[in-house]
C-alpha cells in the first residue's frame, strides 16, 4: 500500500493536508509511456474474478491506486483489494512500482506486515493485489485522540502506545534483515488494530539494499526499483537528513531508525518534531535540527528522562550516532517498559549535564558579563545541575557546581526575584501598618490627660489629635487594602511631623519631642526603603529644630526660661496642674516604653524568622551535597 491507500476502517487523517506527502524530484528518461515494460508474471484476466469476488466499498485512494473491500465467495471472507488507477494502467514505470510494492509486501511474512493473498488483473485489465482487510485506526489518529483527551498524560495510555511502537520497531527490523528499507515510516503508515494488532503499511517506495548475500526478496524486487540518484522519496518531516538530501547511497536501516525516532517524539510530546507548512520549512528543519528533546519541547507532559534520551539518540543528524538497528530502539523501549533505568547511561548523561553546568558557571562569573548575561548563565547552570542530579543523585561534580554557584552572591537581583522580594516587603508593610494604626490610635487615649491639664489653645489641641487620627486611619487603610498597593502613606509622614511639632507645645521641643521623634522614625525606617530614609531623617530633625527656630524668630512664644540655675518650662497651649500633669507624664512614659518594646520586638521576630529560613535552607543544601 502506498501513501494514502490505507485500508483501516477509519477516515483518512488530515496529516496529508497539513504537510507535503511524498516528494519525487527525480530525473525522467521520458514521459513514462515509452519506457519498456518490466517483465512480470501477472495472471491474465479470467471470468473467475467476477464469479469469485464481490467488490465493496471504497476504503481509500492514493497516488497510484485505490483500495476497496472485496468479498471472497469461495473462502467466505472479506478482504481488501488494491487496484492500480486507470490512467496508470499503460504506464510501465507505474505498473512496475505497483507490482514491486505487492511483491515486497507479500514476501515480508511478519505479523505486523499485511499479508498479500493474490496478484492479478481484473476483467477490465487493471492490475490488482488482494490482502488482509484491516480494522483499526492509524497511529496518527490515535495521537490526535490522545492529545485531545482529558487524561492525555495518562501513563497507561502512553504505555499502550509505546508497546505498539516497540512492535513496529521489530517489524521494521525484520524487513531490514531481509534487505528492505521502508523509507516512508510515519504515523499515517502505522495501524493499530481493534484487538491489539499493529501493522506497518505502505511499502511502495521501499529500497532494496544491494548486497552480495541478498535474499530472494532483494533478488526478485531489485529489478523493479527504478529510483535514480538525486531522487527524494518519502514524507518531509519524517525522513532522515540523508534521505532529504537525495543521497541514495547513504540511505540504510539507520534512516528508518531516524523516522522511528521522529514518530516516538510525536508519541511523547503530542506534537511534531519538524514543523512547517511549506516544503522548504520542513527541509530546513530536517537539515538544521531543532531542539530534539520532547521533555523540553513539551514540559507539561512530564516525559521520563529515559524516553527523552532514546528520542535524542534515534534522531541524531549523523547516522553513526543513532541506534544501529530498529531492534536496538525496540529494546531500549522495552527496558523502559520493564523498569530498567539503564544506570550507566544515566550516569553518563548526568556527567554531561554537570560539565555543561560548569561551563555556564564560568560564563556567569566572568567579570565582563552583564547582569543579564550573568543571570541567564546562572539559570542555565541550575537547569543543568537539576538535570544531572535527576539522572544521578550521587553525581559529585553536579553537587560541587551547586555549592560553587550558591556560594557567590549575584551582582544584581533578577527581575523575578525582585518582584518576589517586593511582594514580601509589601506584606511586611501591611503587618507593620496594623501596628502603626494601633500606635497612632493609642495617642488618642492621651486626650483626657491633656484636657485635664487645662487647655489654653483648643484649636492646637484639636489639630494635634486630628493628626493622630489621620495617621491611624492612613495606616489602617494600608493594613486592610490590597497587597499590591501597600506602601508607606504620605499622610503618615505629614501627620507625624505636624503631630510632633504640636507635641512640643505641651512639654517643649527638647523634652518629649525627641523621644517621640526617635520612636516614630524607627518605625518608619523599618518599613520603608532607602530612598525614603532621607525624608524621614529630615522631618524628624525638623520636628525638634523647627519649633526652636520659630521661637528665636519670635513667631512662637519661648517655652524655656533659665532662672537661678533651673529650667522653667512654660507650655503655650496647656497648664501644668500637679496631679494631672504627673498622671500625664506617667501615662506617656509607660505607653512610649511599651510601644517601643512591642514594635522592636515584633521586628526582631521577623528577622528571626528570616534567619531561621536561611539556616534551614542552608541545612537542606548541606544534606543535598553530602
């Protein structure tokens, strides 16, 4: 059967519409009509065909012929018949290829190769051959169905498909042992039967290898092979590089191994290795190999590393680097299915990843590297280290590389890490904003004591406690608002500054104001970045110096007098009755000490948690590299 002449009882897939099927750029010796007919022995048309067979439905059509169901009335079974297209009936070259396909396929007696029953000529003079009637679906359709399924990552579904693929590899290896190279292996040419059968179709462009010890298949079919040097036969996107170059003398069993590797890639990644809508794109992809790792191309599929290595080996550009035979490829799949992890190969692969990590680290530590280049090299190194340890958890070179990489700090924080750090700082800002709201709110409890001391300037007292209320409200909004907008409110800076100025009207700017300014500045500095510290420092200093400057300028009344070696404090908007004043001072002192201890203690707890996380991470890394 050739190309689209499939006989499974499923509709033809759309693969042929998405990419070129078979490309034949071959020199012609003429128009094909005048070429001498290859001597063949085909049964002459007889009346027996009409009496024995009943022609049924059309199963598929292709370039050379059509496949129909055929009911054999003598044996009582349904079979399939492939008949050459009428416009090729008198073209010797096409008849030769048609007969060659029948004979190659018919003489490859293997459970996974469709048996040919008879070659003959219909009463209308059309050459045909009959074969087993298949029922099932193409591998291409099965891959599409699995890709669209909800459980496409199911290990059992993958295992069934891999088991079928292993059978395909053995069938191809059998053909190779008889000197036949398929040259057009692809998911469309593989049929999965309804009862576990697997079939390899389309032997129409198979190559018969020349050898001094060729078996009967080669001896009988070689004479019918009219392929000339420079021909490109097969399906782009699945053919090997040497096949795409038209290098006929280089095409051997390893070319089929490459095609099998491409099919395996598609089974695992559920996407094609070589992608392109035009022939030129597919040829370029074949000749300039893309990333052949299905694990990297389809990370969501969680492809096991053993299968990933099998694909990359089977699809190597150089023939000698691939599996030597399709049987070796089948055995590699079977080892995976049997649970054999192939420890030695894993260790070798881990060593290569560790070496790659060291080279990436060297690039990262290069003083000439930009921060972006350093970050990219570090990310590559960590990826290689992870791959190495995943393959071999005892690989000392990978562990040493990990220690070396983590021991040296980065010159700049990566954007992703900075985003995470900013989110952490915003979360901390919300926590401290809640404390700030309570602290400013607690200042409102001082109002009764101020009123008890006798208010001289009610407007100033109202202004003072309004500032405290504004600060508490601003902090509360940050604490309860969305984290992404959490930041130090400007209202807190303004209200705290003017609040400190007004507090100086009670006890003077050189007594309680510096203590409050210190506590307030400490809380603000612990919750803001470096850029805001200069503003906090300036406002805190001004809260002490500005009132003194205004006093010396005569704008504010003087609050301090020196009499007989004593300092006399003269408040300008409250009185100093003894009992209320002492109660106020005691309440203020207790509240200030308690708030300072609570605030600093809370921040100490945050730092302790950070230290614990750092020590825990270091301990875990030590366990990893031991």
